[in-house]
């Protein structure tokens, strides 16, 4: 993936310290690369995006937002995610520079949520945080997957996608403790800012630009073939649209799960623990993904993942009990980042070294699905008085996605496909 590692002339004239840093990055082994990707996604997804979910009940209790305003803050974050993903389709920067900028921005924007300013400022911070999370998601995935392939350890990719789940577990359990201690939401944002800063510092030196390789004649001859492979054909568009269904299917649960649980089970101590259970499911699913051989058809795995998540979302509607919510949280979380890993793997199969551009398109589609979720949920809550109908719509979209991937396997069998 030379375009992700290319550098501009000022980097070619880097100082001795910069050259030493790059040399250190090249020595990073596959485990270090995978762990750096894990931490990066834990920061931008687990904290930058989804710390809002467990903190929303605290913000509602503090009176700083209403449910409608909370839904709006979630929506603008997803709009930012879409915008960030769309930008990734049209720019070809140095990947690690984008990751670094996005991580720093996430720390500062998380801090902004603890500061005065009210809805106008918070809306701006949540939008920008969405942009940062999409950019870091795309370029972390692209850079780490490429480095792991170069190091001969592509199966470690699943570790990268444990990051969001671990971030969700930490923020969920942390917020549960904050509720018990009577904290206000702004103290929670400050605590998560400090945690994000420590994590960013821990992986900073792994994400270092590498010198651009000098292209050989053989490499130059291969360029036309790669360009020809990057086609927006029917298979690519179908993959992109099906991936967008996952964005809509999970987002209502991922935005409102603690609120839904508190509404369905008032007074129970479990209400604040379903979100960490969701996060634990995310981690378990990502780890299981590392045990699945690369030879498996990713579309078959995606069919299973979508079906499992559809079942998880539906359980919250069918069985609104402690056991029902626990199973729902686990089953909805298990495929969450596993299906992202499988979809990104499929993007690399289809577009090879140009995969980050396709990943950007797919992430934009995912972002559009996310944008639609919170407004639909709040509108249906206002009309019906509960979340059951919106969760049913989410489960239906995931089931549709599973059927699309099952159809894709028949329409485009792997025999003769470029690998």
C-alpha cells in the first residue's frame, strides 16, 4: 500500500531524530502493530464516540440535555463520522499522520464535552469527534492490515478490532462507578479525557511515517493492473450498501441501550451493566475473528454476523427482562467489530492496495445508516412511548443485510475472483 506510506518532500529532509523514530517504527513487530491498532480504535471509538452512550443517562439526570437533545448530539456525531469517511475517499495522505492528528483531536474534543458551552458547543465537538473517529478508523485499519500482511501475520487483524469493545467495557464500567459515586457527567468526560491521553502517549511511537520506497520497474509495470482492479462495479456497490445496513442496525442499541434498560427495568442495578456486557461481546467477537482462517469466504461470515446481531437486537424487544437484555447485549456485541473486520477483509480482496479508498466509501455508507438511527428512535419514542418499534426496524435491517450477503455468495462465487 505505497500510497498510505508516501511522504512529502519535507519528510524526505527529516532530521536525524525523525529518521531514528522511523527506524524504530520499522522494527515494531506484528504484535506491537496489532496492539497499537487496538489502542487507537479504543480511543477513537470506545472513548471518542461511545463514551457518550453510558454518560447520556448522567447528562439526562444532570438536566444538561433532554432525550431529544441527546439524540441530536448522537446524530451530529454520526454526521461527522460520515463526513470523515467521505473525505477519506478523495484524499491520499500519509496514513500515520492522519492517525496521529485524529488521536490528538479525539483527546481535545473529549475534553471539550466537559467544558461549559451547552448544546451549540457540544454539537460542534461531537461532530468533529465523528470526523476524527472515521479518519482514524479508516487509516488505522488500512495501515495496520497492510503492515501485518507485510510481517506475515494477517491473522492478528482481529486484535485491532478488539479496541472498540475494550473501550466500551472500560467506559461502561467506569461510568457505572461514577453513578454509584454520584458524579456529574462533566467529571466523567474529564476522566475519559485523561485516560485517552495516556493511551495515545503509549502508542504514539508506533505510528511513525516510513520512507517512501523507490519504485522499481516491476512495481511500475504493476500499477495499471492495480488501477484496473479498483472498479465501482455491481459487486462493490452491493457490498457498500449492505455494509450501510449494519450502521443502521446497531446504532439505536449503541446509542440508547442504558436509557432503554433503565426505562424497561426501573430501579435495577443491572441497567448500567448491559453496556459493558455489550463491550465484552465486542471483544470476544473480535478475538474469535482471529481464530477464523483467511480462506473462509468473508461474505459467508458476514451473513452469520448480521443474523446474530439481528437476533440480539430483537431479543431486547421480545424479552425486556434482565436475562433478555443481557443476552441481547452479548449477541449484539459479538459481531459488532467482527463484521467490520470481515467487511474490510472483503474490501482488500476486491481492491487490493487501493482498499483504503473502498473502505472510505463503505464507512461513509455505514455512517449514513448511523445518521438515520437516532432521529428515527426519538421520533418513534415520541409517537409510541417506547423503543420497541425502532429496535424492530433495526433488527429488520440487519436481517436484510444477512440476506444480501447470502445472495452475493451465489451471484459472485469466489472461483476466478482476484485474491
